C-alpha cells in the first residue's frame, strides 16, 4: 500500500483554512523541511555543504556520464584558477 503524505485529520484541517492560514502553514512546513535537510547536510559536510575542494569537485564531475578525466581536469582548473 502507498504511504499517504497527509493523513485524513490534516486534510480536513487544511480544508477549513483560509488562504492566508494555508499560506502560513505551507511556508512553515517548507521552512522546517529545508532546515532539516540543511542540518543533515551540515552534519555530513560541515558548516557550508556547498563548498567543494578540488578533489571533491573532480570526483563529483567524474560521476557524470560523458565527462572524462580530461574534461573534469579542465573544469577544475578553470574553477580554481587564481
């Protein structure tokens, strides 16, 4: 059976909301989900999960189909040239 994203009680509650109440509820839900995801990534990668060093960028590029050693090296050199 497919797991339901929203239970019936929440569904009925949402049906009774005004537009502004629903807007605040969805924004709070989105913000909480984003913070949970950000926390998971900061636990794994440190304070800024978007920063990659040269080796991490190279490894990431090599996972993409069609990018070989030569292309990955060119991208890393361009990205990190001073």
